[in-house]
C-alpha cells in the first residue's frame, strides 16, 4: 500500500510542478502579447514615472535581453518568490496578495463547509426516495446553478440586510458579516455537488453490493452511510478543479457585491487598472492554489479508493 | 413441516406480473434449483424470500413460512433479523457483489457485527475461520485485501463466506458460478455441495442446466413467472414432460450428435390471456384452453394441459461435414506472439508462439478460459492487432505487418461476428444503415442495395420492421442476427466469430448457433469460432484448438480431442464440466 | 438521468423562444426607449405606466430588460460558438494528430484548466482591454480548454470503439471512416454540452458586465443594470432584482432544454 502511494505522490508532484511552470509561461506570454513598450505596460496607463525609474524596471525585468533570456530571468525571480512590484499601488505584489489572502481564504472555506453540508444533507435525504422529494431537490439544484452569484447576493442583501436588518450590508469585520457572502458563494457550488452526490448515491444503491449488504441484515440507512456514501464521493474527485475555480472565481463577484476586501477585490482592481505585475501574480496564485488542492485531493483518493492504487 | 414453504407466491411490479402462483418447499440438507432464462422470474423469486424484491413490488402468497414462522406480513425490521441470520443470499459476480471500497474481511465480518454473533474482539478470528472454511488460502492476508485483488474464484468464495457468517440455515445462491471459468466453477460447486451435505438448505438459481444437474436434488423450471415443471432432478432432466423444458434441454449444445438442430421452430401462437400459460405463444401443443388458464399447480411434474415425451430432433448430416471438401488454406497463422503491459507495469504474454491454419470450408474452434489469449489471437488474425513476432497470411499473401491501405482490398473477404454486437454498431445508425454500409462495399447502389439488405434480413430471420430501428432498441438475439447479416453482406470467405453467443440465453443461443450452421452450409465460408464454452465449440467445430496461457496446448479433430484428450489441461477442462444435462447421446 | 416534466420542458422552450424574439426584435414587446432618461420619473416603483418601475435616470426597467436580452444573449451565444468551434478543432487535432501536437495541446489545456474560468477571462481582458467584443473572446477562451479536452477524450474513445473497428473491417478508407463515424460521434456530446454551456456563458457575460468590464452604460445589459441598480438597493430594489431575474430565467430555461437534449442524446446513443 505504501509503495504505490509514494509512486503516485511523486508522479503527482511532478505533474503539479509542470502545471505551475506552464502557468508562469502563460503569464509571461500574456505580457509579451500586449502591444507597446513592456515598461509602459508594467507601469500601467496612469504612470508619471521618470526615465530613471523606467531604466530600473528595464534592468529588473531583464528587458534588454532576448525573449528566452527574459523568460529564464523571470523564472529565476519567481523561484525566489519575487513576483515583482505593483507600480500603481507602490507595493510588492507578494505583500499585496499576502495582505488580502486572509479574508478570501476565510470566505472560501466557510462557503466550502456550507456547500458540503447542504449537499450531503440534501443528497442523503432525497436519494432513492419518493418522486416528490426528488423533484424538490432537483428544483432547488437547478435554481442554484442557474442563478448568477452576484444576483443571489443582491437578493440576500435586499431581504436580510435592508429589510430585516439581520446582517451588515458590507465589510468583513466579524462573523455576522461572513454569513451572507459565504451563503452566496456556497449556493451554486452546493447545487452541483448535491446533484453529483445524489446521482452517485443512487447509482451505488442500485449496485449488487448494496443488495448484498442488505441481504446481510443491514438497514437502509446503514447501507447509505457505510457503503454508498463513499462510492458517491468518488466522482467528486473530477470536480476538484471546477470546485476550486468556482470558489476563487466566485470570490471576485461576491467580494464586489458585499464590498469585502480580499483577493477577488484585488483581482478586479488589478484588471481594471491593467496592473500587469499584479494580474500575473494573481494568476500564478490561483494556479498554485489549484495545484496544491488537486494534488492533496488526488492523494486522498488513493486512500478512499483502493482500486486506484494498482492503476 | 419443511424448513421453507412457499405456497402460491405472486410478485407483481407496475406493468409486469413477474412471479405467478409459485409453490415449493425446501428441507435442511436439500438443494432445490430454480432454472430459467432471463425474465423467467427466478431471481425475483429468490429476492422475495429475503424481502428484497424492491419497493415497487407487490408480494402476495397463500403461505410463506420459514421454520414454521410466517413471513407474509413481516416488515423491514423483521426482515433484517431474517436476512443473513436465517437466510443468506449470494449473488453472481463477487466483483460487484462485494463492496469494492472495503476489505474482504470487513465485508465478511459485517454480518457478524450486524447480528452480534460474536464479540467485537473475536470477530477477526471468526472471519479467518469463515474464509478458511470456504477454502480461501492465507485467510489472514486475504481478509486485509480488497475484492479486486482476489481472483474470481476466491472472490466468489469470500462472498459465500460473508453470506454464511451468521450461520443461516438456508442459503440462496443466485447464479453463483455464472461469471466463472469452468475449472473455478467446479470448485465453487464442490463447496456448495459440501455445505449442503453439512445440513444447509440450498436454493440454487441458475440458467445453466448442467450446473443444476450435478448438485440439485430437485429442480423447478420457470418460464414467464410460472413454474412449468417441477420434480426430482433426474426425472425432469432425463424425461421432461413440459414442452418448454424439452426445448430448453434440447438447446444445450455439446450433448447430442453434431448436426442436430438445437432450437425448435418457433410457432406463431396467439398471445395468451393474463391467466393463460405464458409459453402458449411458442408452444406447438397450445390450444385455446392453454391460452385461457393455467392448469392447477401439481405437487410434482409438468404444469401443462398436454404433457408428453419429447419428440426426437432429426439429425441433419449435411450440417456437419462441409458441403465442399476442405480446401486450400485461407488463413495461415505462424508462430505469432503478442505482449501487453499489465496495469502493475509488468509485461505479460497474451499470445505466445501460436500457429494454426483455417482451410476453405472448415470450422476451427478455438477454446480456452478467460485470459487464455483466444481473443487476441483472433484480433491478430483479423488484422486488428499486429503480432510482435510471427506472421499471418491471408489467401496465400502476407496479411500481418502491412499498412492498412494494403489490407483494404481484402478486408471484405474476412468478416467478424463480435461478442458485443451493440458496441460494433454506430449508435446513430438504424439497422438499415448498419447493413447498408457493408452492402455498399460490394458496389451496390440505390434499389439494388436496398434489395440486398432485405435479402440479408431474410437470411438471418429478421423481419423488415427492424430496418428503421436502432440496434439498442433490439433484443440480444436480434442484435446478433443484425451483426451476422452485416458480416455476410460482402460474401466473405472467412468468418471470425468471437464468443458470438456467450451473452445470450440458452434458447436464443440455440437459434443463433443453428443460424450460423445453416449459413455455413449455404455459403461454404471458413469459420474461426472462438468460445469458452466447450459444448458450443464441440457442436459447431470440425477441428478444435485448446488454448491456455497464450499457447495452443492441443489441437485436432473435434471428436478426437473431446473423447480422447491428450493434454492434461484439456482433460482438466473436460472433467470440470458439470454432469451432462438432458437426454443421453 | 432524472426526467423533467414535459410541461416544464415545453414552458422553458417557449421562454427561450420569447427571449430570442426579444433579442432579435425588442420592439415587439415594448415601444418605450431603453436609453432615454426621464429624471422626473426616477426610481418609480413597479406599477402604473412602468410595470417594472424606473431606474435612477427614470428609464423604464421593463424596456431595459427586454432590450438587454440582445446584448446578454448574443455575447453569450457568440462566446459559446467560438468556444465550441475552437474546442472541436483543437480536440480533434490532438486526438487524430497524436504525438507532439497532442502532448503540447493537452499540456496547454492542463495549464488553462488549472485556472478558474473567470481568472482566464480576466487575464484576457487585462491583455485586450474591456468591452463587449473582448468579453466574448475572453469567455470563449476560458471555455475552450475544457471543450477541447472533452472532444479529444471522446474522439479517442470513439476511435477505439467496436464500430470504428467494424468499419475498418469493412475496408473503409480512413478519411471516410473519420468523417462518417469518428467526427459525428465525438462531436455529438459537445453540441449537447454546449447548450448547457450557453447558460454558463450568459452568467459569465453578465458577471463581467457587472464588474464593469463588459458592455458600457447606458447600453442596456442585464449585468450592467444589476451593477448600477445595486447602488439603490436600499430604496429601489426593483432596479437590481428584475435584471437578475431575467438572467436566472434565461439560464434556467436554457439549462432545462439543454438537459432534455442531453437525456434524449444519452438515451439514443448509449448502450
């Protein structure tokens, strides 16, 4: 059991590094694709930087070298954790991201926990049950995946903040300010998860091993909990990427709606201002998050599904 | 009173009356086999006995008792005390019947836990004993493994052990050997026989008469939800009185002279009423009384208004010896070898040093268990896979090692009937296009092509109404007929049939085998016939080659090999065949 | 796959038709200008002459929702068409080309798939700048890797399928084989998926507009309307709620119709 796990782990870490390298290359290519003087692009449209500063940038980014040289230089800087500097905000990109990471991580985690709780509850309660109950379940799932998150956020604000005044309208100061944003971010995710889990549960309950388990005297509920739920979780592994993306991408919109600080708000600011060093830093960050999470989930699945170990 | 009494059992699903007025009894140390084809209601009967017929089922019975206790009004909680503890259930194919995400030990121990048979601390030791008891070697190691890490035979034993864990007095085995190779099947049957001798009551559900013959004391034959014949096993198998039992026994290949027609000519009888005999549509003896109502359930014997002995089937000698003399070699396979990479990254030889020839007009049977390399050999002969070593020649010219372009001109002269016909049809194509595409290769266009397609349908016994239907809307037998029609469309000289009947019910298998033999006689095509089923191979082949672990271990004229096997493995295979079912040769 | 009631499918189909009409000929539904300001009647609640109310400039919300269909739907449709075409071409090229082309394309897809779709779209906008056309390209680019990956996988499955082997066995030339069996079967699932993808694209379009990166005011666009209506949420909920409802209605309908197609497709082709 240990050796294939180690081999699997080594394989996945290598694949993860390849993806990170690819993302770096992509970001570099994006910089090259923008027409005009790279120095002007790095400085942003609203710059009044002196010729001296411009020369410094040229040297820092190695812009006087051929393209391949520039790329290697750029990779070298990335390897040391240097993401460059946002000239518009007059700060290091690493620091900017570091400052904003906390609120977004908090939001994403809260949303993830909520989404998992909602979907597991909904799936267990409705899988293989009466038609009416299932219709209700697929109804809310459809609505959840079809509603734009920013609109859901606005509806929640209208009802709970402006009308009922239960939660604050914006900010990220305390727990009560986290409830509505987390719910907004969680709903579309929960809709998809619940659908996948329910279909997985129903498929597992129809398998001969579920019949065999019941023929041993297990109750329906025990078959769900002890046998079927693990099987239902297996297809989720393919959703890891989508899930990470939904939480990160959704954060951009949700943070805007609720006026929360965070990576999303930072991203929007960077894109709107064409602050390329910051944009690239954020792209690399999402690639890193994705790679770390999916590697962890892959390894977790080697534990969940013994059949994967021999493949 | 018997251990299990079933009297007048009726099970209905919305729109389907799956089980009709079924009665039988079973005692400790006795084995009753329920035999039938798919849709006969045998599995539903089995599951009903443990209350697992399903949420949509309506179950009624005059009496249903186990050990004197009434089971008719039992609720879910009551069933849970019966299941596993009183009545054990074993399903076919342990790969899917054991939870693939849990260890074998956890699965076997589950019934112990649920019924509190032994203390938690003693559970591992008991699991060990149980696995040891069903003949699983190294029980400690196996208990820690997962189902997919065990061979098919060990898996099935482990499944039986899990059903026996809480020491039920009745074991229901639903097709316990269907997915297994003959040699493994023999071992599992031996285990079941031992359990019976030790006093367990055994209810065996099977489609396979030969499996039943070797183990059952009594047999009940089901058709359309009705037990049509019931009695001591030798009586029913040696002297069947119900026309369906007779047809079923006659359909088993390999037990009677070659050339005998296996399938009965179907009668287009009027559909029976809801209370009539379900077999009336296919029965030559049926009359209006049969269609109106079933006769009363006899204690033993046929449930038929017109029982009688079977009529002997005529031997048709021209179906055995090829019409033309066996001619020149069409396919010459010389010393081919093929290696594959296993999932664990080791290489294994799928085929090693295999040679055979197929001559004009003859049928060569290629027989072996799963993994013996017969399908790989066939794919290489067809030019769908390249051998690593060796050579294939077709019609005297090189065939292997060529570019596809160079093979194309001869493609239409070598055709195949695959095991899975559905997968071989473009899912978007209706039958007309499936066959039409093949006919087009002969250069026919327009009305000419349509006429040829219609002609091919006639030859394989399909009605024109299937033309517009997609293959997945057809039954298994119809699909195989479409596949045969397509293979014949280009008038091939060589036909490669890869397990063409293995997925079919016995009576459908009989029809397809009869069709293939008729077509062989009419077209004179040489046939390479691949099967794991010794009876089928014996019935259709002129010569046979026995494969094991990628190599041919014995080859010769079919009767020589079957009656006087020279290789140990051939002997093992033949001795593993369960006792012969049906009338003596 | 679950069955949606027939009536619901028909209703959703009708909604899709109505929305398409609104996009093509908004004049059929309203004669009020969506752009012309009327400050006197600003922020009127629903009822009377403006049955969905008016916005902060006194423009009729209903008229703006109807006229907004064109922008939101056409950009979404354009994005999905571009994505499907590019995804199909790249996926087929990778599957049939094999070798280096396959490796390069799929590694590139791996990289893009590691980024959230919205992040890719934002990166593209950062490079190209905001605007309706660029929004369309950005969304298309974000969808392409997933589609290409799926088409490639599908094409590989089809190429190894029994029916392609059967066609080889009949001696069909490779181009015929590809055109007749591989392409239709590999692309079928993509077209079905694209209907559901259309819904995703509509949300993405309005999302980018909501962030102020898509259609520019005063042009009526659902996301833009939401964005400006948000500021008056405390006093005039209708300015933000109705455009959002239009998005949800459109996406629900497209999804229901898409899933129905998917179910029909699976039923027709799968074993």
